[in-house]
C-alpha cells in the first residue's frame, strides 16, 4: 500500500498551511468568486455566495459504493458530503445539499472523527464531496485525524471551479483529485450554473491538480492510490461542449487522463424551466461524446 503524502507533513508545516488557508478565509478568496467577505466573523450579517462561515457544514458521511469502481472498491469510498457549493447548477441532482444547504455545522474535532470512523469501517479512501469552500476547515481537521491514525488516501471531489492559489496550499495533502469539467463555454456556465467564468478558471485549476498528482495510478487491487480522475456529464444538445473538453484534456493535460464520461443526466431542480435541459440525453448523444474522447486521443475510461 502506498503511503499517502499527507502523512509526511510536519506539525509546523500543517500550521503554516492552516494559517495560509485561514488568511484566504478572512477576506474570502478560497474560490474564484473572491467574494472578499470575512467568513471568520460570525457576528457579521454578510455572507459570500456560498453562505458558509468558518465552520464546515456536513450533510452526511458514510461508505459509498456508487462512486467509480476504482474508488469504491468492495468496501466503499468514505464520503463526507459538505453542504453548499460555489456553483448553482439549475439541474443539480443534489440541490437539497448544494443550494438549500441541509446539514449541520461541525467542529474540527468532529470532522476528524468522521474521517477516522470511515477508515475503521474499512473504506478505501476519504472522499471530500464539494470541498472547495471548506478547504480551511478540512486542513484544520486533518492533523487531528492523523494523530488518531488516519492513513488512507484523500479524494478532492469538486465541481471544478477552484482557485489555483487554494490548490497550491493542498499540494502534498490531496492524493486523488476528482474534478468535474462541466462546460467549455463561459456563457453556458453563466446561464446554467450562475458562474461568471467557469471555463476560464477550470482549465488552470485542473492543470494545477495534474501537476501535483499526475495521471491516475491504480494498484494491483484495482484501487486508486493517486492521480487525477476527471468527470464530465454529457448534457442535452451538446451544451457541455464535450469536444472542446476532450481536446483540452488530451492536448493540455495528458492523453493518459482517466475520465468518466457520464450519461446519467436527467431534468432535476429547476431544469424543466429551461427548454434545452428539459430532457435526458439520447443514446446517440452519449455515443458521440465517447467518439469525441477517442478522437482526441483519450483512452482511459471509467467502467462501473
């Protein structure tokens, strides 16, 4: 078993990383929205786009057998579902978590205990779901978890709208980056996820993720130990800009990029209010997406 990189971090280095992350939180630049709100001031009525202050909000945590097979394995991926999101996708299938923000605030000690309990259940990794806006809180909890014996890989399961500045603080902490690439057109991202510059920000973020961890590495037990795994949800009518996404991955990241091209879109949340999103994708649309990936030179695909 490969030793996760975060176990090599010293106490002083943890303190330095936490201090840097908390500095970004005090005039929030954690994500590319850069709301500049002081999230450490709990008395202030001001909130940023995510409406989260200085404590992590967790909806649930449990072993998850429905992730990519190389993550779920046979005992599950240890998912911690954080509430809220820095995107507001009109078709979000988990909008109760991401937009209604169902969950409860937890202290660092509680978050650390969740990680350790998932490891004790036999989970193959700790899977932080929608972690972007909670990076400082995660960093504060991790040294506490390592003291209690945490030693399995960490997964950063994100919508892809991440700040390079924040990601650099995570260099050597995260073992497996699993970003979405939702769109290759900023106008489409603005319309359907209320995000001003998704494609402009996602590309350098994914480049930084790959710089840190490289291509996906799968061990002899068919489990992921390190690397980049990209998800791309095919949308009706080509709205996700799939061809451009695949060309970016092949030409600017790596032709060995491991990608899950997902076919499970269905109209959820507010999607029925948008005619182009009011139907599922067709078999032909999904087949076309696979052909685009292969034409770009990509060859590593998830098989659930």
